[in-house]
C-alpha cells in the first residue's frame, strides 16, 4: 500500500534532521512542500519529483500528496520543525478522513522550532510551558487572547509562534500588554530568529522592553515564567532540583520558618493577591505575628522583582539604612555571597557634625550624606520618618535616584505623612511601603530578606541565609 510520510525536517540545519526523516526522504518518489523549504533539505531531494507551492497553499499540497500516493508512489510532505506542531500532519489526517482514503500516513517527528530555539537560549523550558501562535488567519483573535490570558495567569513559560508579519503588526504588543498584567516587567524574554540557519540571531530582553519591531515571521519569541532568570548570559527556568536538595539540608531555623509560613497561609486569604505581595506579607507576618500586615503593604513599580534582579546582577546596589538595627536583621551571609554593601551613617562623625551645624536630626543628616556617596542605593527606612522625608526631598530635587525604597518608619509624628510624601511625591520610584503608623527596623530588614529570597517564592521555601 502507498504511503505518505509527513516529515518535520527541524529548524533548517541538516545536522538537526533525524535519521528517520532522512531515511523516509530516501524512500520517497515524490517530495511535496512549501517552495522555500526545499533549500533546507538540499541533496536529499535530488532525483526526486518535487511539488512546491507558495504560502497559504497547504490544502493544495495535501491534495497533491494524496493524488501522487494514489498513483502508487511513496510521498513525503515536508514541514519545518515538527510536522505535528503548526505543520502539515493535522491537515493530512483530516483529508484522509474526508476522502475515506486507505493511504497510510506515517508521521516522522522533527525538532520543533521552540525546542531548537530553547537549546540555543539556554534552558527556558525547564518547567511547565505552552505554545501560542499569533496568527489569526484560521483562529479568531478572541480565542487567541483567551489562551494568552490563561498562559499568563498560570505562569507558563510561553513560546510565541508567528509573532509578527506585514499584516500582523499589533498582536505581539497586545500579547505583551496582557502578560504585563500578570508578570513582572523584568520577566526574561528571548527573540530567536532563523534558529539553525546561517543568519541565526538571539536577542535577550525583558518583557517591558519587547517590541514588535524586534521580531518577524522567521522569529520565535520565548517568554519566561516568574522563576526564569539569566544564568551566564543564558535564559534558564529552574525545575526545582536545587530547592529539593536544599530542603533536605534545611537547618532547624529554616524548617521552623517553613512550618510558620504554612501555618500563616492556612489563615491568610491570598487567592486574588499577587505573589510578590504574598511573599513579602508572609515574611512580615512571620516577624510580627500580625495578620493585619497583609493589608498594610503596598508594592510599587515591581519593586520586589526589580531589586531581586539587581541584587543578583553581579553589580548589586548598596543598601543604606536609617538606623543600625535594620542592618542587624538583614541576612549577612546572603549579602556577602552577593557582594552587597550594607551601610548605616547614623554614627558617622561627619553626620554628627552636619546634624549639629544644620539643626537637623542625625537621621536626616545620615540620609543626606548617603545620597551624596550612594545616590542609587536601596534605601531602607525602618525607624525615622524624618529620614524618609529627607530622602523624598532629595529625590524630588534630583540629588538621589534610589534603586528602590523600603518605607517602614514607625511612630506617631509625621509617620503616615512621610509615607504619603513618598507615595504621591515620587510615584515612579520602586518601593515597598508599610502603610499607616506601623513599621520598624525588624520590618524593614525582613522586607529586604524577602526580596533577596524572591526566587524561592513559587516553591514557598523561605529562609535562605537563616
């Protein structure tokens, strides 16, 4: 009986074509495919009858394949990548059903574009993933958009096929807009163009940097999940093996913290809450035993993900605190591992002189000096509202440009006002704000610790450095 091989020849490099695909092409009398594809199978089509068509002629190619097979010929229908992934295989099966044909169909697997691209990118598909095509030629956009929202909400690593064409210029930007409702702007993204071909290109960006102009019909866009990060200039999504290994080695302090988090989660409603707020809230509740902390926390401008990325970038910001008590609560082992400098200027002799001369508090003077030496620091205010108000003034006058602010001063005089000044006077600054009169050095320190351990949030495995 005649047969039709439906073959995925991979991304284009013949070294990535499977031996099974090569053998099927050798056995074939006729090869059918999109005309552009024949250049990628090279000499394997020599001496064969070939039938090629242009774009959007998939039905014609399938029909030709059955006609040739019915004449007793062995036919190969070629697709790039894998023929079952946005390829010809489904159409051939549908046509076999429609025609009630007895022709045998044999599907030969190939390396899909997303797997070839993932290998070049590093290991972005290390955890659950999905693929979505932006092409709305055969699928209504409303349905595509539902799939985009589902993928974003479920935290799937997402491979985007057919991201851009001449007529499809806005869909990728709508994809980005939807994902930004669920994902950090700093989410790792890679645009892979012509993977496995001579003009292969990889571009690593963040989700907020992604633009339609970066991609075309020869591109695949890979969007990471909340755990995906850059390791040695490559995009990697951890599977969790290191977390499992670490859990087996947990010291008693970390085990207690993990059990505490489990207890808190049983009593805390976080169903409609972002993971970053939940992670910070769990740390704050664990520190204070006050469940009301969950309602007092406000995270602005993606502070947690941004600062975590900065700390692990190899060039971390300095952390400046208003009082030394904050420095004692931050996990020193983690800071040392990352090379993070932790400073408090309160007892600096220069601060004492400046406070006396200018008739201001030592906390204010400390922040002024810190802004002169480290204007791009992470400022953690855990005690003095005057320190926070001084920082706001410096920001608004262009003398400080913080990587972020932990705003947790405590007390009864100007405490709420200082937080409002930051919130409404510096709306673009990444910040974690403890609303109201509550706060304290312990909270400022624990918020920093939650940021340092953000990559453990999905596994709910707190206590790094405890």
